[in-house]
């Protein structure tokens, strides 16, 4: 006897195949019941605020994807230092120890605000 329930908060004694659960969620969505059931797909719950921007660093064009909060913080830090966001990114790029420039920028912003709190 399969008493499995595919959703959180209900008892589960056996697992249902993922495809079967997705079919159930899609059927509820077609009926307009998915939100009432608390089954909002992740894409609808989490809006990506990632923005991709092109920069020229050392005569090399590159693109960087960051969340808007990081872009805003980067602009704020650059303004406080009397420089441009592009120049600040070039400095971060020159000193980074990570392969990914986006990650290096995030870590720089995090470090800046951590130091400010001290």
C-alpha cells in the first residue's frame, strides 16, 4: 500500500517519483490551485536580481554578472573612494585570488562592509 504524500507537512512512507510529483503540481497550476496549495514554483518565488554588465579591464572586454545589491554597493564604495566602479573592478581584478571575477567582487564588497563594522 502506497501511503506516500508528495508534499511537505504530510506523512511519507514511500517516495513518489519526481515526475509524478511534477505532474501533480502542473495539474494544480492548470486549475489555478497551486498557489492556494502553497505550491508556487521556485521561479515564481525567487526573482533573480542578477544584472550582467560589460566592462573593459586592461584593454580586455569582459562581462560580469552580479546581483543588483552588489552593483549598488560597488557604486557606493567607488564613490566613497573617489573613483569609478570600473576602476574599482579593475583593482579587484588585479588583486583577486579567485578564478571568478564575480565572486571576487562579492567577496570584496563583503570584506569592505565587514571592516566598516569593526
